[in-house]
């Protein structure tokens, strides 16, 4: 590699765009004239267009993941119909298993993704996920009985677990630091778009047609994957240095990528020099990011989002709404998409921690208000008061969904790909993903039992209490990663001082000036189109 790098630097200093004649590979993005400026020379700044396209192609997997998450919502009412109406007389218990088998399968898919990445790379692992999604939807399309639906949902869950890990990691590896927040939040944007697609289709078509439409999205994803390159970091990990350079040149639309390529190479080779094992996760520089990531996943799943979505129809009905249930679900889906896009647009300006704090605080207030409404309605026997405040639950619902979508929806996944060092990223991300889907399974399967045991009001208050502690954790222990390179973030955890002493609130207590919100890379400095 040192010989190849020296020849590259020699070529660059000579000011020529000649492709290395010793290379047996055809460069992806360095064909003469492909990135020329108006004067006929190479543009040293390049363009972000291909980077954005690669991220869109990868996050199409998250759109497919969203369709799988939402599939059971509109499908189960159709499945409860008799066989004469293309249903299976599904019971409530069978319906809960149809919904919860997906996160159960994701428990397998998360750890499996880490293994597949080490063998097949990010792009190859995304192809495996697309294949499993296709198999899942094929089984759902032709399902002759409930058992086939169970198996199809389980396979779809495995594919979802894989996609939920590999897609954010790919995005983090191909995105520039100054737009990593924007592009990383695209992961959750696409999940909400996938959910909205299923809700809209479910309002018009039966469960088999929902499955057909979902399979079309999988095929689109697979086609897009054919066009994009493997990430440069993955190529360097596999010691394919020419391919790494060609991939980065394609992504940046310029041959002037020496500094960035050397940074990626140094980071990867340093991590590979000391292969990671489970014990390495207990080291300070790895344990702190793991705890942060796990707690953010807990905050995401135990904030009560599934409970709130479950009661959408009841909340609208309480407000005196005569809108059909399917339209109400579409309204909620549109709110999720719009709010997640808003979060993506402001994330690299306001920062991750600011949005986490806003998100958790508003969710505490709104879900506690929902609990108070249900308590008044069900326990105080004061129908007059319940009628006078019937707009309160709709407002609380809207605020909750907006707050979740701008913060705890996208940011835990984004920060999972930012916090870990390359040496433990696969293992640690697998654990965080496994933990997330374990919680998702528990909430999906046992939320109805919780309501039956302690009522809706107390269930909402339990989620509100958990989210309050999430707010405190985010305030005190979550570092800001906005505008920082992955190397900057790792340096924070490798420092001899406890990392959280660099967080704003702790520095204020110590009377220090600057906090970890200081931006090291500015978006406006390098965005060119």
C-alpha cells in the first residue's frame, strides 16, 4: 500500500489525471472528463450528488424495513375475516403473534448482520437482506394458512434486523462528516416513508396486494444496490486499496481525495492491528459508547411510541372525530414523515443532543397528559370534564409523534454508527440492535397485558417516567457528535478524563467555557453541488 500511495501522491503532484496503468481495475468515477470543471480541469471540490444517491440507494432498505414493520397493522383486520373473504379467522392472540414475530426475527438478524458484514461487506450484506425480504413477501403473497404467514413474518424480521444494522453503518461510512447527520437521519425518514406506503395501500387494497406492493419496493432496492459501490472503509478492511480509492472517487466525484482516503486507511488499519473480542467491549473507550447506544435504544422503544400509535383511533374518537380509522392512520403517518424530515434538516445545525433533549422532554409532557386524560375519562366519572378537554389528547398525540420523529426516532440509529470505533463497531452495533429488537418484541407482545393489568392511564405514565430518566441521561451523559469526524469522537472516549466531563452541563458546573458542542467541520465549508 505504501508504494501505491506514493505513486498516487506523485501522480497528484504532477497535476495529471492519468489512471494508474498498472491497475487491472476500471476506475468507477475517474474516467477522464467525468468531473471536469468548465475550464477542462479537474474540480478539486467535487460534488455531493453521487454521495446522496448512494445513501438513497442504501436507505431504500430502511423503506422496505418500514413496510415490514407496518405490514401487520392494515393486514390483520383482513386476516380476521373468514376464508370466503380471503381471511383465516385470525384470533387476537394469533394477531399479536403476527405482529411480534417480526421483531423476534430481528433478534436473529441483528447479530447475523455483524457476521455477514465481516464476510460479505456492507453491500453484500444488503443484498442478503433484500433476498430475505423477497422470500418473506413471496410467502405472504401465496400464504395458504396462518402458519405460512408466521414463517413469512419471521423471515421478514430477520431481514429487518440485518437492514437495521447494515444500512446506517454504510451511510456513516460513505457520508462526509459535515452532512453525516442529515444523511444518517435519512435512515429513519425512509422507515417512516415505508410505514406510510403500507398504511396508504392498506386503506385501498387487501393484505395480499399490500404484500405485492411491498415486494416491488424490495426489487427497486435490489436494483439500486447494483449501481452503488462498496464503502471505501470496507475495501480498505479487505486490503483492496485500489477499489477503496475508486469507490471514494466515485462518491466524491473528484480525484482529489488523498487526505480523506488516508484518514480512512489510518483509522481502519489501526483498528485491524488489534482485533477485537468480547473483552474489548469492557474497555473504557468502548464500554461508554456501548452504554450510551444501549440506553438510547431503550429510550426509543420504551418511550411509548407503540402505545400511542395503538391508541390513535381511540384518541381521535375521544375528540369526536368521524374520520375513518384508515384516514386517521394516514394522518399520523404523514406527521411522522414530515417531522422526521424536519429533524433531518435541522440535525446538523442544532445537534444530536439538543434534539434528544427536546424530544424526550416533549414526550414526557405529552404522554403524561394522555395518561391524565384517560385517567379522568375512566376513573373520575366526570364526562362533562372529559368532553370539555376532548381536544387535549389529539394535541398531545400530535406533539408526541412530532417530538419522537425529530429526536428519538432517527438519532439512536445514527449515533450507533457514529460512537463505536471500527474495531468493535460490528460487534457493538449487533449488541445494540439485538437489545433494540428485544425491547420491540416485549412492547409489541405484552403491551396489551400491561394495559389489562394497570389500565391505559398508568401504562402511559410508566412510559412517561422511563422517558424522564432518558431525558436526564441525554442531558448528562450523551456527547455531541455534530460536525465531528469519527476520529474526533473516538478521541473523546480515549481521553484519560471521563468523557462526560466535556459535556456542556458538566463544564458549566466546573466553570469551563467551551463544551463538546463546538463544531469542528462546518457543512457550509464543503457542500458543493
